C-alpha cells in the first residue's frame, strides 16, 4: 500500500484502449491514488486503472541504501 500524499512512479504494462495516451514500458509519476476506485491519477494525464501499471521500486543510492521516489527526484535535481 502506498502512503497517501506521496508522489511515486509506476511503469505502464498495458495500454489497451489508451495507446494515444500511455506507452507500455514508460514510467509515469502518480500524484494521487484513488484506493476505493482502484485508480491512479497521473501527473498531467488524468485517471487510469491501477491494473495497467506496476509500481517502480525505489532507486538505489549506490551505497546499499534505497531512496523513495520523492527523495530520488529531489536529490537528482540537486546534483
């Protein structure tokens, strides 16, 4: 389960009926989850069924630790 209010990334695994909007294999940023309705709200794209995506694991920092997607985004901007 994803923490409410946390921005994270998901990879598209099914673009059926959404080929002009979603690309299989592409990573998207989720800005909001709708747990009750099983939807992800993607940054700038709208709402899509959670079954079309897999959550991307936190990125490795290179020293054996992992970062959350938000930490990875913030640190990549500061590097």
